[in-house]
C-alpha cells in the first residue's frame, strides 16, 4: 500500500484542486424516449459536476436515412444545450450506426469514461428475453466503465429538469 503525504506549515495554503483532474468523461446513451430523457436528467442533477465532458451517444440502424439522422441531430443539439445550461459541462455528441448495445460499448471503450449512464426501455421480462435489452447488453459487455442504469420514472422519481 502506498500513501502520499505532504507536510505544510501553517502559513502555506494548500490547493486541493491542483491535485484533481479538472473534469471527467461520462458517456450517456440517449434515444428519443422519455426514459432516456429521465436518465439524462438524472445524470445532470445527481452525477455530473462542472467541468465534466458528457459524451452523448445515439445509435441508429442506418446513417443513410436522412429523416432519422436529422431528427436525431436535433435531439442531440437540444440535449447538449440543456447540459451546458443546467450542469455547466462540455458535450460531445455522436450518432453512430449499428446495434445500440454494441455501439454504446464501443464508444465507452474509445472514451474510457468514469461511467456509462443509460435508462431502461421499460419492457416486461418476457419482452426483454425475446427481443433483448440494450441496458442488459451494456451491463454485461461494457468492460471499460461501470454502467449506471437509471430506473424509469415509474420507479418513483420524476424528472426534475424543467423543459423550456
């Protein structure tokens, strides 16, 4: 076990922030649903701190579908502005092509965040077994960071970030 100790005289003022990294990288998986928005709101209010960088990731089946791409781009811009306003963080947005679970894990591997935050789709157990679950996939396959799965609004906490 190693420990770093510093001895200072009374006259010297220690600067705790000098030893801290100014910001953290956090991946937030987003989609167009209310449960994703709830997880985003939760992350802004309970997890992020000023100076962090949020990497907003949204997976689409094809980048060639201009309608889906444009709607997604609008969503990402809206969320980025909200994040800067509410939590004073930097944002990086990524629209990636492919299977959502694999794309999110791949982005986490590139970014090496302190956490991956995502919501649940709210499927029943049977639906999740038959169709699969993105959050479950990420929980089991993201090896570069812990995955925080924010329960849906029905679990008790309402989104508290006001939408203007």
